[in-house]
C-alpha cells in the first residue's frame, strides 16, 4: 500500500475524532453496503447513457473516498464526476481496481 | 444551550456521510436525528423541534436547494439555522446556498474543528434571534413581530386598503372615581385582555393603546380577505364580552362598562414610524381619522358600533345595518353616511 491508497494522516484523524470501533463499522458500511451500490450504479448509468446518474454516483464515491483518506480512489472518482460520460468502461475498470486496493487497505487499518 | 445539548438534524442520502456526521455531532454533546433525503428532512422539521439543520445538497426525491426554498417560504422554519455540508464543486453552489438563507457552508469531508466552531456559532446566533423574537413578541402582536423580522424594522410606509377600528370605554372617568387605583388597573387589564382576544381572533392587529382606548387595524401588515367583515365581527364580539363582564361586575356591586366602537375603511399608508431605536406600527389616512370620529359619535347616536359607508359596502348581505343618514361629524368638512351595526 502506498500513502496515496490511504493517507495515514487523514485516517488517523478520522479514528481520533470518531473512535476506532465506530470507524471499523463505518468501513464495513462503506465496503459492504454503499460502495458496491455506487460502482454498480456507475456501470448502469454508463449502459443507460445517463450522464446525470453517472455524475451523481461518482460524486458520492468521491465524497466517501475523501472521508477515509482514500486519495487515489477519490481523485479517480472526481475525474469521472467532472468529466462526463466516458466513451467506454475502461475508466471504470481502473476505478474498480483502485477501489479494491482501498478497501483492502481500509480493512487492514481498521483491524489494526 | 449554545455550547452543547442542542437537537440537530442531519440530512444526507449517503449513509457513510450521515453516520459519520451524526457521530461527530454526538461526540460534541448534541442529540442527533437523521434523514436520508430532503423530503424526509422537511417532514421531520415540520413535526419536531430542532435547533439546527445540517443539509447535504445532492439528494434524491428532494435536494438541498429545494429544502432551502421550502424553508424560506415557511414562517415556522425560516429562522432555523442551516449549515450546508456538501462536496459539490464550485463557488456558484456555495453562493446559491447562502442566497437561499443557509447560515454557513462546510465542505466534505467535514473538518471536526471547523464543524464544532460553526455549530456553536450558528446555535449562538439562533439563541440571540430567539431572544430578540421573544422581546418583540411581548411588545407587539405576532403578525407585527413577523412583519418586522421580514422587513428588518425598516421605517417607512406602504399604501394599503384596510379597515381601522377605534374603541374606548364610555364614562371611564366616573368609573375610576368610584373605585381604587388598583381596581382601575385591574379593570384595564381585564378590558384589554378581552378586547385583544376579540380583535386578534378576527384577524386584526392592535397597534395603539391609549388610556382606556385602543386602535386596531384589519388588513395590515398582513392582508385579510374580508377586512370589513372581520372588523365588524370583532366589534360585535367585543360588545358581547363586555356584556358578560358586566354581569360579573353588577353581581359584585360595581358600575357596568360601556364601550363605543368606530370603524372606517379606505386607502391608507401603513408602516413603522419613529426612530430606529423606538418605532411603532401605525396607519395614516382619512379612514383613521374617520374611525376616531365615528367612535366619538357613538355616544350622541346612542349606538355602540358605528361604521362608515365604505365598511358598510364591504359587508355581506346577512349583516343587519341601520342607516343613520348623512351626519356632520366634528372635524369633517362634509357630511358622512353613518351606519349602526345591530348587536
């Protein structure tokens, strides 16, 4: 994990403010409930050609990524939020890979 | 209260954001409720009492902009402080939120130190605003208080059509001579309580109390659909209430009260006059003068409620009126058509 997967300072601040147990629950909510929905919504929106749905889903994902200090994921999501509908799903493949890295790192950090 | 223990509502469709913000606020010692979109938030605000709303902008069903618009239009919610929490890009969004009445804007992810400072500042502002409202409310009717809040106590008038009523106690001097000063104060308090009740109940606003008399306005500062009918309804109720009071007074061996009521309708200028440190809501126009003259004439006419032709024309057919013809009133160059309302 590089420091842009999860920015350690941001994650530490989150844990200090909200408490370690709470942050573990929050990571679980993100990884098990919310993020999979957003990723699915990005693919659905792309297939349906809906730029607005695509932008909203990218916006939500960006917001959550930034909260956890998932900098790379957040930057990718921000690019999608501001960039309009992509021509194909290549950017989503990149995003999904970054998401997988971020979630692994987050679960690791919240156990520690 | 400003420091902790406030009741806050968090509106955010994103569960992670909602939970985290709720947690951060609980850590600061506040009680938190949550809504997953704007519509749910608005329902909760209308049902329960909150001290502050933290509002996300992008939400399904009803977004944050729509919530702000609805709150501005709702007198109950207009003064509730709102802090917008959003990760929308661009200053234009921020500016639009502030224009729509949001107190403050926090970018997500929300910095906990900023969060604490902004919440405390907003709650303190609300506390001061509530205090000010309470003071105004004690000295003015709620209609005038609301209009003052809206207009920002601006001095100056606007042209309106409304109905003015004057009322006073007949032979008050002989009543005061027959009882102690304490009894007189108590009588005046009872009198004012009953009159206020009848007037505000019919949609009028009492704007002046002088000795044993009062002036009230129907149709300003807030418009009424039927200012003439409302004023006459109030006058009849006032007479009825005084008659009920007299039953008690006579049982206690005291002199009965008699009141006279004069009502006139027309164009007038209504607004705040005075200085910025002390102002009163009032109306100026022919109708005001005429209503005062009609009230004075009730004694000579031996009728408790007298109205002018404009007011008579504004009443519906069901109202029994007695035409007293053209009367030369004191201070008026020409005669005025006067009508007595049956009681």
